[in-house]
């Protein structure tokens, strides 16, 4: 009966989330501005309209192949990449429970994405979220390109690529709650979180007309190439809130809690690094020079961060750890993500060097100073890392790398160059602050609701036994 109750509760939570977001979407649709007639458009808009009618976008097979391959690479970051990385870092009695946190999201988020997620993120609407009914159950999302987002690939390919980001983002949060959260509460929370935090943020930053979209008619031009705000800051800050609200694991910090299998984590690290090329370079949405630039920036930032983390750890502790080098690599990847399509290779190296030092300090000093138990250092690596990358991008963005920075964003009818400097730094800071406050506040509200309905934590006996047995009735290793 207990299992039945949990299953019914999860289904009710899912249906509740769907109905709530669809209801919001209905209000958005009713508030939309009327469609302008062709005669009301500017000359520039008329020309663009005629070009689409006379010469519709053609699919480029090379671009499409790259995006499909990148989609597979990003999915690989979740499974087996993140599954192995996180699974190896926990104690042996919690391996399956931790892996399940990522595995189940591949199914749950995919269904939400089909139903309304893609539409909320990339449908028309207002600056804060798209209309859930526009692409409801992917209606109209087929082989024809959507020229607003990717003119040379089928819209369905673009949809699949973006779905993989939606899957891995809430999976990152699971690292902060490992070894002590109820699976039912976790499922309830992530369904609501991805619906009410991730999907709207994706629209604000990447959706047409989104408030922070610098390329498609936004108000505040926040540069975020592949998910600094949408993915890493949102999940990192949410992870911190989760850790604070859940409280510390039994025995933390007095009892040693070493990783049960660093080898698994290293394999996961390698898969994450390879998959990140699809994450960042795939965000160019073409197989051209910008993809190459983002690919290179990704690699060199990870390399520099691994070296700087290792160097600091060596100096501070007297020896370099393998896990430290791996953590530095992931920190470099998270930090370069928002900047990967906007900065030169020397700048990427510099960002990586800073990332290794800053994230090391966040994981070792900041965490101990405030005493929170972020089990797998999600905030210290992903949150602090991407905040650092977003702010450094404000100074280092280069139109030589991405020419669109020079002639895309308009203010008061004039093009504004979004090159590195104090002006762009302020815009980046606005994006960081908004994302942190929005994600943190929503996470607090959703966790309060989950705690009221399910209770967030397993009891002490279940935690001592381990989540593998207490939540799933299985053991990772049978002697």
C-alpha cells in the first residue's frame, strides 16, 4: 500500500503540473497583442517577410547531422556521464538511488517537453514564458525549419537538441540532495521545478521576444551561449537552497563520507567532457566556424581549470588528488558554457584558469564557512562556476568571434554593439541576479510544498540503511 500511495501521489503531482502550466498558458494567449498587418510593418520587416515567402529556408544536411549528433552527445552527458560521475561520488549504499535521480528524468522531462515544455520555452507569448498551447504535444513541429531559431535544420531537430538541456539541468540538482531525499518528494519537486523554473528561464534567455534574449527582440541583452543562466546558475542556486532546506546528512561533517568508487566518477568525467562539445559547440546550431570556435573554447577552458584547481590543491594540501583534477575539469566546462560562442581561445584559457581557483575555494572554504551540506558540490562547481563565466563574459565578449554581437541587438531603433565592457558587464550581472533570485525563491516554495505533501527526507533508519534499499528495494553490489 505504501508503494501504491507513492505512485498515486507522483501521478497526481504530474497531472497537477500539466494543468497548472496549461492554465497559465491560456491566460497568456488571451493577452497576446493582435497580429499586425503587412502594411503596418517596417520596410525591413516587409523585406524579411517577402524573403521567407519567396525563398523559404532550406535544410542543410551537414548542419542537421551535427545537431542530431550534438543531441546524442548532450543526452550522453546525463546517461551515462552524470549517472557515473554522481554515482561514484556517493557511498555504496546510495549508488542506485543517486543514479536513479538522473535516469528517471530522461523519461519524465521528455514527456513534459512533448506535452508543453517546448512550447513554453520556444513558443510565442510574452517576455517571461511562451504559450503552452502553441506547440502542445508538438503540434506543428516537423521537418520544416523555424527560421527564428535555426533556419537550416528541421524544427524537430532543434526541439530534440533543446530537450537534452532540459533533461540534464534538474539532474544536476540531484547532486546536492543525494543520500537523504525521499524519491516521491524528489519526483514531485523536479516535475514542478522544470515546469515553473527551467521552461520559463529558457524562454526568457533563448526564446523569441524573451526578456533577456539579445538576438531575438529581448529587452536586456544578456549573453548566454549555451546555458550559464538557464542551466548552471539555475540548478546551482537551486541545489544550494535544497541543501539548506534538507539539512545535513546523518554524521556530516564529523563522519568520513568518502566516494565509494572514484573510478566510476572519472569515467563519468570523461563522458561529460566529450558530451560538452555537443552542449556548447552544438549551440551554434550550424556546422560552421562558430561551432569550431565554441568547441575550441570548451576544450581549452576545461584544460586550464583542471591545471589551476590541481595547482591550488597541491599548494594547499601538499598533494594533487585525482578527484580534484576531475572537479577542476567540470568547473572549467561549466564556467565556459555561457561564453563559449563569444570569446577567443586566449580568453577561454583565462576563464578556465580563474574557474579552477574560484570553484576550488567555493568547494573547500565557502562550504565549510557556512556549514551547508551540498553533497556533491553542485553549487560550488556549477553555480559559482557559471556565475564567474557570465561575469567574465561581460568583459571578454568579442565581435571577432561572433560577428552578430556587432549588428543584432537594437535599442531605440539603433544597433548596439555588445562587446566586452562595463555596459555589457552590467547586463550580465542583471541576468545573474535575476536567475539566482528567481530560481532560489521558486525552489524554496516548491520544496515547502513537497515537504507538506510528502516530507522531504527519509527517516533516520532509512537513511542509515541507504536509499538503494529503503527507496528502491535493491542493492548495487551483491556479495
